[in-house]
């Protein structure tokens, strides 16, 4: 039985992942902003077999509450095995270009709040010399594109932060996983009208996340074909890339 902390548990990808752990009879501690949705998710996970499910309502941009969140999770689950960080927003790029506040808010949700949470959490896991930190980043962090570079830059900063944390915590046997999904059919992308062959369902991404955690992978693209797509995207010379409208 594992003890799993899910931060941003209202996310469709996080919920699908938590269902897999519930099915294994694991213990879960869920943190999310929407109290009503949190209770619905928690009840569902109990029915699906979770040994115990605790919940805490928090807006994760409220950094002052992070110490309380970590203390409550550690209290409920002293043997904490897995931390999944899933919260995020996909801001409107054009709106961000006209609005510094919206840009900085997006950087806060997608990057700063994660850094603020993981900084004390990493120290605790390092001291205990065990555990996994799995964080949902995005393929968007692999290269800045004109259509979403505010979102992409936050995820890119997150990738570098996790890379360094992995390097540091590997000496204490703490596993750090960077998860890079492509297009996933969730409320975050509900406004995008077209759905093509590149799109995945949250359940498929969740299965990939659990597998990558079990296998102690460092970085995982989900679905896996995104590794090849992003290799190609990253290798386009900047002189050509800036002429494209991606
Ligand atoms: N969907 C995709 O195509 C895709 C692709 C690559 C990466 N990702 C990443 O996958 C992760 C999960 O997203 P998803 O696709 O599952 O979308 P989702 O269902 O819309 O989930 C995003 C979650 O983040 C929560 N959240 C946003 N701001 C928050 C805040 N300040 N405090 C607490 N919670 C907050 C939302 O809470 P509320 O419900 O209260 O708003 C929501 O539950 C995100 O990190 C996203 O960037 C998604």
C-alpha cells in the first residue's frame, strides 16, 4: 500500500491517475481549490478501493498555506511515497501579451507555486531518503512558440528546476519524474475545437504516469510519440523557426 499526495487533485489527469492508485488500495491525500469537486473526487476514490482519502481545500497561489498543506499531508501519511503535482492553467497568449498581471499570474500557477511547494517538500524527502516527486510539465516547455510562450516558459522553467532537483535528490534515492503530455482532452483544452490523432485521453496519460513512477523514469513524454515530435521541433534552427507561425 502506497501513500500518495495529489496536489491539484481536481485536474482530469490527476483524477484519472488517483483512480489507478485507489484501485490498488492505496491511501490518498488530495489538495484542490474547488471544495465541491474535491469531495466528489474523494468519494469516488473511496468507492474505487482507496484505503483512506483525506482532502484539503487550497488555492495553490497562496504560498503562505504551503507549509500547512505539507504538514497536514505528512500527518495523515507519515510514510509518504508519492507526490503528484498536477495543477496548472493554460492562459490565452494574446491576452497575456496585453496584460502583465495575467502573464505573471500564469507564471505563478504553472511555475512559482510548484517551486514554492517543492522547495520544503524536497528537504523532507531528502532527509527521509525515499519517495517520488512526479510533476506534470508539458511538451510546450521544450520550445518557445509564438502561440503559447507564456505557458511554455513556465513549464520550461519547471523542467530545469526538476532536472536540478533530480540531480540533487538522486543521491538520497528520491525519484523525481518530469511528465510531458502533449494534447490531452481535459477541461483545460475544452475551448480548442479540433481533435485529431495527436490527442490523448486523460486515462491513457494517467496509465503512462503510473508506469513511469513504477519504473522510476526521469522524464516521460505522453503519449510516447511526443518524444520524437519534440526532438524534431527542438532541432529546427532558430533562423528557420522564427519564420514559422507555430
Ligand atoms: N490538457 C492538456 O492538453 C495538457 C497538456 C500538457 C500538460 N498539461 C498539464 O497537465 C496538468 C493537469 O491539467 P489538466 O489537463 O488535467 O487540466 P484540468 O482538468 O483543467 O486541471 C487543471 C487543474 O488545476 C487547478 N488549478 C488551477 N489553478 C489553481 C490554483 N491556483 N490553485 C489550485 N488549483 C489550481 C484547476 O482547479 P480548478 O478546477 O479549481 O480551476 C484544475 O483542477 C497541468 O499542469 C497542465 O498544464 C495539460
